[in-house]
C-alpha cells in the first residue's frame, strides 16, 4: 500500500466509523455488529501505527465516544474516562507486553485480568459515603447525568458499606499499604469515585425481548443497546422496570496499591466487582483467557473478552496515556464471528454437477479463531442481492465451523475504483460455453467431461466411501496420469499403476490400494451420496435409504412415491427420478458394481422418531454426541443445531450451554441422558 492509498483508506475509515459511532453512542441504534465496528477501528489503529503522520485530532482513535444527549444535563468528569486498546491474538498481546517493558524498564509487570462485560460504562460519585451522582462516559470528558435512573438499580449502593472489625484485621494482614486505606474505609469521608458497567443478564435480556415481541414492540439488538436505552429514559419509573445490574471495575485512589486490592475494596464497600484474578506471566494470562473462552456460555452476562491491566497502580499511572487509551491496559477480545475486509477478486469454481460457484478472494482477516482468505458468494443472484463489487469493503460472518459468508457491503466505503462482477461466458476450467440453467438461478458448464466436474465427482465419491488416503492433490495427479477418469475407477486402481508416480513408492501404493479394497462395501445411504445426485446430500440420502430399503426400489420409484418420503419435496423428487432414468447414470451405477462395489444389506429399522427434532447440549456419558446423532437419524428423527419453537426435544448432558436456557424459555421438552436412551430403546 502506498502512502497515498493509506491516507485515502484512513480518511474513509474515519468517516464511516464516526457515522456508526454516532448511531451507537448518541441514537442508541446500530446498522452493523459490534464485532464489525471493532474490526474497522482495529484496521484504522494499525494503519495509523504504520503512518503516524496521518493521525488527526478528529480521528476515532483519539476519542472515546459521542457527545452527551441534550435531554440530560452534562457532567464534566474530574478524571477523563478513557477507553482501551483492543488485541485479538496472543501475538498482539505479547507486542503490548513488550511495549510495557520498554516504557517501564521492567522485565515484566504483574497483571490483573477480569471479564470484559458487554454493558454501559458509568461513573458513580459518593460524598462522605452517600451516592450523589452518576454519569455516562460520553466523550470521555463530558457525560450525561443519569443519577435518578442509576438510583433505581439495586446493585448500586445508595450508601457505602463500612468494613467490620474482622475485615479491617484482614486488610492489615493482606494489603501492601493498609494505614491510609483503613482510615478512609473507616471514615468514608470526602469524594470517592467508582466506575463500572451497567448490564443485563442473558436470561433477563431474552425474557424482556420475548415480552416486547408479544406486544408487537421493537426488540433490542443486543444487551448493551438495552442497557443504554434503559438508562437514558427520561422517566426513572421506566428504568426501574428494567432488570439492570451493575458491576464495578475501578475505584479512585483511596490508599490501595494494586488493582487486586481495588477489587477487594469495592466488594468491602458493597459493590459486585467484575470477576478477575492476578497473573504473573504471559502464560498465566493466556490460561485465564482460554479458561474464560471455554466458560463464556455459562457466565450469566455477555462478555466479549478479558481486560488485562498492570496490577501495580503506581506503575499503571507512570505508563501514562497514548491517544485515548492508557498504556497499561488492553482488552484481549475473543475471536470475532464478524469482521470487515476487502474483496480483492472473485473466482468461479465448477462443482461436480457443473454448477459455477463464485468465491470471493478477500484480504486475510482473523475471524472465529482462524485466518480467512476466501468467502462463498453462492450464486449470481447473491451477488446481485448484495450489490457487491471487487474492491468493496464487506462484513464477513463465520459462526462455528460454517463457511465464511459475506453478509453486508459497506457501500459508503467506496472510492469509485470498484469493479462489477460478471458471470463468465466460458467455463474457467475447460473453456466450454456457460449457460443459465432453465428455471433456476444457477449457471452451468455445458461440457459433461469438464476436468473440474470429473475431479469433484471423484473427490465427492472418495468422501462418501470414507477413503482417507485419497486427497484432492492425489486425485488430480491420478487424473493427469490417466489412471482415473470416473469415480468407479477408484476401485480398479492397481499398485503397479501408482508405484513410480512422482511422490509414490511401493509402500504408499500398497497402502492406498489396501484401503480402497477395505472400503468396497458401503451402506445404501453412503452409495446414494457417492452418486452425486443433484440436491441430494447426507440427510436426503439417509431419508431415501430408510424409506425404501434398497437401491432397486429407489430406481423404480415414481415422482409421487419419492415425494412421499419425509422432507423430500417436488424439486428433490424430480431430481432423483431424472437421475435414475438417465442411461448415463445407469451406466455409472453398473460401473461401480463391475468394479467390485457392494451395497450392504440394510437392516430395517422402525422409524420411531419420525417427524421429531432434537437438539443436543452438554456432555453425554453413556453415548458420544456423534453416536447419538446417528441413532436419531436412523430412527427417522432430525438433529438440529439450534433451539426453536419447532424443536421437539432438547437432550441435556453435563454442563449444558445456552441451548438449555433457550429450551426452558420456549417450553421445549427437556430430556436427561437417561430419558433419551430410554426413548431410543423403545
């Protein structure tokens, strides 16, 4: 990136971030997720680190939030309410630690780590132990007076609690410098400022949104919006009806020497403090981060990472502030499930049925724990729906193991240099004509012998037969060597054909052939998957096999008979019917049999779970997750990934996640492992 390009990108990022920050902080609304906005801010921070000459006072990295709303009185903070730098990987965290070492001259400081609550940051002021004022962060210098509303939150004490004699003795024993601190705690004189987070629990958030939905009112997008919207009500009686809570994470200096002592003091004074602990090394911080990531679903409130700060308060102060952030603190965020990136190109891939699928090549971005370089665009209709162009800045979504998907184009990031995406007229692999499929959105290659189709059909069959020794590169090598031209050819491979090819010797050739021999016998459902029938995947293959019981019956079935199979509609039924009436496909099936493939005789299993849907959560003891899923499918049931109104059962093992709470909320029947196993045995 040239300096000129960097300046243009920085200017555009500042413009767009300011727009979204205004929506979020002033109007309590948002058009993109927190993760996406964080990603834009993170990119801007990295660019400004590389090109500090382009940092300006109006940059979002140099301020904390939006201006105070006119409907509340303005409050000037005695000490600026600063924000934190975000890091998203251990590498970035270690760079932050290195900077601390350089500035402090110490080998390694002690740390304090605590949960990063997804709520609304506020400042509470106490005079002589009595609560007198509450204010939002605002722009860091000036916030909004929310005192009356804060008083309605029961977890905010109206009078500070004085420690008892036993607690005073404990302070003298444990705290590094207790004399001044004890005097302040015993007298509680003067001004004391406490900062923390107003938030709402997951359970209360879901319950409130359900209530709003029933009333036909607008639901809240996330808990932070709900907290902000509730606190900014002009009528405190409305705020009082919202189940808001408060957790403290900072108290101004009253004699404590470390953040750990601050958290203990907050608890002594009557506050619920953020969960946290001390850590001596980077390794200990990483262990705390990993532990919190695992326990994230079990915590009653939303968190999006850990706050890591220098534990010693004097060192924290000496490290100072850079821009909007203290040097001595960072937010180590969990891998985001959404991020922003730029589309560099679009490539078209030809699948086993000839369908052309567009895949976006994107600027590498870290999301959901992995670095993503490609994202599916599905088809030409999706390109038109998104209005996407090469060069666009986009929001990328990746949940769990799902393939990354572009969900939104940030069109106000455009510079005018973006290029339209066009469907190729010729196949990018073989050069044959590309046509649009009749009555469909898909475009296909007209050459049935297209190399890409052959390769993908063979690869698909290899996966169906579960042959681990054959990957894509090996298949490509065999096709190029002329020993593979169809899926059935897999079962005709000989050692002398493979031995001597580049990368293969006698041992590796024998291993591949031996594994193939062991995989010649396959279930009916597996064989159906191997045939690459359009619209037929794992679930449909299982349904067809369970319903008909033999290949011959499926081959002879009419469209109406196929349509009677559970969850098979008109489109799939006609696709299956056409496949088995096609002479070329009949030859493919015979080719498999002549190569020695056998379909295992299926046991007729009573479909006791037909029409029932299940969701699994928690650890099962007597049966593995995979075994439970397979058994449900064999008995005619469905396994779903999330709980909804149409879910019939949620099977709960040890340490269940949020799916258990969702089931209780929706009134879905919950089964223990014992009850589930009893159901399977009937």
